[in-house]
């Protein structure tokens, strides 16, 4: 079985790399107990990038290898060592590649050397416990997991980028014409549909150099799938001009140049989007006596329709110079009207699952479903085997307002709450405002020793607020005594013992 030499449409399954996990680690060193958290972050996963490469002219490389995955990010380590970044996977594609999703949604039209499309973004790495440490959570015993990368199915469709497209019936001499005008050497034979794939040739006319595409032969009904034209009509979409190559020496009964032109024009009109392209008509095979006679006969009729007509012979080269300069004139005008587009890097972001808000809550037959980029990302990052990590997730959801929204909509304790897409949702039992089950935790995921409601903290703040009003000879201790006296006069608690845990001037590990 022979392999195809030209592939202009292929479906790919692409997957970006997963982000590495953060690590929970505590610094250990001789004579330095409780050295603090030093867990590093996970590295981000690699992305899948499509990049236009002028050296690539076909999608053949993806014809038999249709699954591509980028590298995963490395996991974090102790000693504040972050994980390595996953390497991006760069897939070279031809100039003029149209990228769309499996459902037909167009993502990008890649035109111009170097244009890039980040079609699948790598997952973010999880934070280590050093990055999660705060004034209230000085030594987290957990870390966040890395996020999975984007994964999707895309369709790559090649539309050849050429300045001039040659169209016509099979065996009209298009391949011979492109071979005579350029160094392209397409297959040429004396039977219909010799050309099975588009051929490109580079033509120079004066100081203008342009490309010419030979599109496989069209027949009546090509726009609806007859022959090969339906598969390759898209290759003339990007052409600045269309040249009708008409066989003036055909031996098929019932055919003549005028009718052939009308048939091809009807097919182009049925395909759509090509009405604004300038047309030229090349009456080919005038080296044959009957062909020259036919060209002289129909030339005036074609010119009456406003068409520029050239009598040519791809075999002898007659008329090719005039035709090439006419093509160059149209190409120069098209290039002057269309400035060169700058190199572009496009990043595709999936639409928000909830339409743009931070989250939405809806009652379903399965329970209360929470959707939103933040809640779903936080769930993916959580290690559910770690109670402290679960408490941290509960606090994050509570601060975002998920719990308040559930109560507002009538959720009761014990109701089922689902966070995420229906195919991959995480299920919880609704327990509003409860402890996470770890003795040292006050608010979920936090250390109660650092709670701002402690008496010592309140007294310290009162003293700090009174310090600007102190006298010139007063010290902090004098201000503290005034605050205590004011508290006693107001019927408040007695002053704290010097050196006790409630004394604001007492230094212990939790206050530093």
C-alpha cells in the first residue's frame, strides 16, 4: 500500500502536559528545630503549539501519528526547589492551515511564516507549603496538586497559499502550463484526472515573483462532490487571481470554450466566496491547427464579457510571456492593497464554564451543582487524602461566597454538592461552617493560636492605638497601664499578669 504524498486534512488529538505537584516539606538542620516550611512549587506543564513553517507543504506527518502530547512539569522538592518546566511541543504546519475544533468551531487561520497558535495550554504547577505559609498558617502540612493540561481534538485543514490559481476541465493543460512557466514538474499524462493533488510553481515576471497553484480538474457538479474538484476547490480561496485554462482542441463531442468557461464559473459560484477575484482566460493548445482556429473564433465573444483573453501554447511556449506579466500585474495590485500581516502568536482560552462570573450554583436532580473556573481549579489542586488540605479548600470556597450562596438558595446540611463538569464532578456533603476535624484547627485550614480574637492581640492593638497620644515622658509600659486602668473603670477584665501568655510584651514563638 503506497503512502499519500499530499495530505491536506487531518484530525489530531492534542494534550498539554500536566503541572507538577507542590511538596510539603519542613526545613531540618542541626541545632535549628522547627526550621519552617521549605517545600517547592511544581513546574508548569508544556503547551502544544502550532507554528507555520515555510518548509512544510503538507500535513503528511500527522496522517498516521494523530496523538500528540507535551511534556509534564516536574514535581517540587524540599529546600525551596521548584519543579522543572515541561517542554512545549511545537508542531510545524504549512502556511494557510485552518484550525478548528471537532464540532466545526474555527480556532484560527494560520497565515504567515512564524505565526503560532497555543492550541493546548499546559497545566499550572501546584504550590508547595512554603508558598502557602502565611502569618496565620506558618507551617502548612499540605501542598497543592498540579493541574492537568488542556486536552482536545482539532482538525487541521490546508488551504494552499498561492497568488494565482489555475482552474479548468481535466486535461485542459494546467499541469503542462505550470511546468512551462516554472520549475515545477507535476505528473503529466494523456488521460483525465492526472493531477490528484495541488501543485505549486514559482513564476518570475520582471521584478515580480509569485506562486501559481494547479488545482485538480473540475467537472460539472464539482461543488457538490463530483470528480476531485470538491476536495480541492478550497485551495483557490487564498488566490489573488483565477486563470481559466481552456482546451481549444478537445475532441470530446458537445464541448466548446465558451460552454467550458460557463460550467467552471457556475461551480465556482456554487462553492462561494470567489466572486471578487480577478479572472484571466488562457486559451490553450493553439499549437494544434484546430485549437488556434477555435481560439480566434471565440476570443471576441469572451472579451465582450469583460475578460482578458490570452491565446497560449504550453507545449511551444507561445503567449506565455504575456500571460505571466498579466498575472504579475494582478498580484502586484493585490499585494499593494493588502499590507503584510505581522507575525502573530495566538493563545486559545476555553470559554468560562459559567458564562463569565466567578461561580454559579444551580439545583439539579443530582444535587447542588457549582460551576466556575476558580472552584473547579481549586478542587483539581486539592489532595483529598490530607485533612488540612481539605480544610484549606473549604475556607477558599467559603471566602469566595459559595457557602453563603448555597444557604441563600435553600441548601440544607447534608445536601449533595457537586463541583465541576457533570462528567468529572467532585461530590461533597454540605456541612456549613464546621471544623475540618484536626485538633489544631480553628477556622478550617487555619491555626487557632494565631486567631485575632485572642485577648492579648486585642490588648496589644488597644495599646498601639493609644501610643500616638502618650506624653513626652511616657513609655509604652505607662500607656499600657493607662489602657488597663481605663478597662477596669469600664468594668472590663483585670490586667494581664506580666510574663503570661496574655501579656502583650511576652515573647513566644507564636507572636514572632
